[in-house]
C-alpha cells in the first residue's frame, strides 16, 4: 500500500523537522557553552582573591563555566602567559596592562578592583609622616616599578629627595624586603598586602618572635596619596584584563565581569572564608595574614569606564617619573573604553 502525502502536509512535516533540528542544535550549543572552561591567572595578591573564589567548585555563584586559576609571581611569568595565548582573563597591575598594550599585546583592561594596598611598615611606632623617615634606611621592592614610583612621588610632594634624604635599599622581591625587615637588617620597608599582614603575623609567631622586632603599620600610602594629590584616598593599582577581546563573545566578557564583581564583593563580606580559599590555592600565603589583608584593603570597585579619570591621572604620574613603566607612552584613549567600544 502506497502512502501519499499532500504537498501541504509534506511542507508542514519538513518545517517541523527543521524546527526540531534547530532546537536540538541550539540545545547542544548551549550545553557546550555551559561546559566551557575559562582559564584565569593572577599574582599572590588581593586582586586574585575573587578569581580564586570563582575557581572554587564549591562557590555559590552558579557559574555557566568552570574556572581554572593559574598563579604568576614574576614579570617573566606574566609575559609568558600573555604571549602563549592560553589565558582568557588575567589579574595584573594597571601599569603592566598599559605596558603590554603599548607593546602590541591584544588585551583590554576591564576594571580596577584593587585600589592600593601599599604601606610603610616600621619597627618604630612614632613614624607617622614621610618626613619622619628622613635619613632612614627603607627596603623597597622592584626598583622603578609602580610602588617605588608612588613612594618617590609622595616624598617629592613632601619636599624630600628620595636619593639624598633617604637611604633606599632596593630588593628583587617583596618577600626579600619583608625578610630584611623581620631579621632587623632594615628598620622600615615598603610592602603591599598581603606581605604587610604576613610580616606583622610572623613577628608575633614562634620561633621568629624571639628574634624579630615588633612591627607597625606606619604610613598608609593610599591615605597620603589622597591628601597630597587632593583626591580620594585610593590608588588604581590593579584589575582584570581580557586577552584577545575581539575573539570573545561580548556577552561572555560581560557575564565574567558580573561574576567577578560578585565574587569580589563576597570576599570582602566573608574575609575568613575567602582567606581559607586563597591560602589553599596559594600555599605561600598564610590564611590569617590573607584575612588581615582583606580587612585592611579598600573594597572600592569600578569598571574601567568609571575609573578612567583617576587612572589617567595616575598614569601621568607614572609616566613623568618613569615612562618605561608604561611602555614609554601614555596609553591611547581606546585603552579606557572598555568592552562597550568594541565593533
């Protein structure tokens, strides 16, 4: 028996089949998108806290993708990550983002989530002004890098010459500066969180407490920046950048930004839990020190578009003091435009 279909019935059947194919294909695509992995990287600093929380499979963010976190600890590692192209998002200092951008690395700075974590830590509790450090020896990590430039600029604003009025002892890493302070080879050190809190914790723990000096948070450089620069008491120090932004779906970038902001806020609201996650991911960081650091950091957060004026002013200071820190040029206007400017 031959089955005959009316042409209209055949057309309807064809349409149904096409619809089912589209629905099935879209479902597969959605399922694939949900199972995608995003790879992120960051330094052992507060700007990475939210990334580590996002990478924790037990977080409550309901992420549509899995997140893998990789740590970088040296400029060479950072450059390697930037060049190998296997990282989607990266936490890094703002001047390093500008430097890489000026050198042709395809990235877009998305936000500023760390607004300064710089302190002068001292053995002497009476040091309350930068002028109090005149003729004193101060350990400073990373010569001619951002923290050194900030300190030098503030000293100049206070009427001090960093070369003649202070004895600056430069170190290769913050850990080395912290060790010089703990072992009494210097009386003061310029440190960033969480190194500040680690130094303070170590000097009250056995066996170091028997040989280490009692240390004090002496000068909050963010506070002095606000006073001397007549602006808010914060420094646009670090944020999140995306590599190859034009190759990524703008909705993915927007979703990631929203999730990062939520994770960042969660860390400030739950410093103890966040510190436990961070210390697990980065074994060199002590849990209590990370918690202390979170409690002493400025929780202000801004996307790059809203941070533009403060960041431009900050870059002008860096450029005036050491143009190489930005790649020998101030970044162009499109550097500050965020993902909304993408074609």
